[in-house]
C-alpha cells in the first residue's frame, strides 16, 4: 500500500515510473564472473561473511538516484539506521572482489532500497517538491515504522539465474 501511494504520487511528476517488482539492497556493483570463478567466489564470500551477526536496519529516507551513466533514475529509501553494519559487510565483499580483480563498491555508498525506476536522467523532476511530498507520505504512513525496519538474516549473491545464500549468525 505504501509503495502504491509513493509511485502514484511520483507519477504526477514522471508518468513513466515503474514500480520495482523485487526489493534488494546492494553491497557490491554488478560484476561479471567467469563461469569457473563462481564456485571459488561463492566459497570466499561464505568464509568472509560467516562471522557476521543478524542486525536491523531502517530505510525511511526517500531519495532520488541515478545509475552511474545516468541512463536510469530511481526513487529509493535510504538506510538511516544500520549503515555501520552494512559498511562492515561491504568491506568483506570488497575483499572478495579484490581477490578476483573485480571493481569494489562505491567509497561513500548510499545504502538504499529502490522502489521505482524510469529510463533516463529525470532526477530534476523528482527532486525538490516531489521528494518532499514522498517523504511526507512515508512519515505519515501508519505502519511505516514497522514496514521500513528490515531484519538482516542472510546475504544473497545472484550469479546468472542462481542465488547463493549466506545466513548471518
């Protein structure tokens, strides 16, 4: 219901917005793994993430993002609580990426869950008044405190059409 309200309001500013069908929070950039790297890569991730405990984060700050080459614009909910734990996870994921000579994550990441997207850089239309209206919807939503609190129980890695799960302690 919250997603529907946000996307509906945002579409009054950018009609081409599409709601995300699945939600995630990235701990790495998208990288290409050679087929023979997948097993050792996953094994290394499993080893590095094994000592992490479960934790909560809160994603409740509406923000507008564009991808690196400005071909897509996203509306997301930025993490306001749990940032430190996510940085620790990224540090370990980065170490695995470095083992395979792959690009590491952004130096000062804005951890967020994307809610909607559109083609092109339309951030100018979504920032300002639209962003304030979306934040007001989130702040006033009856169950937002419960909905926007996420318990991290596992980390997942997607490679092709396979998912690998790493449970947290």
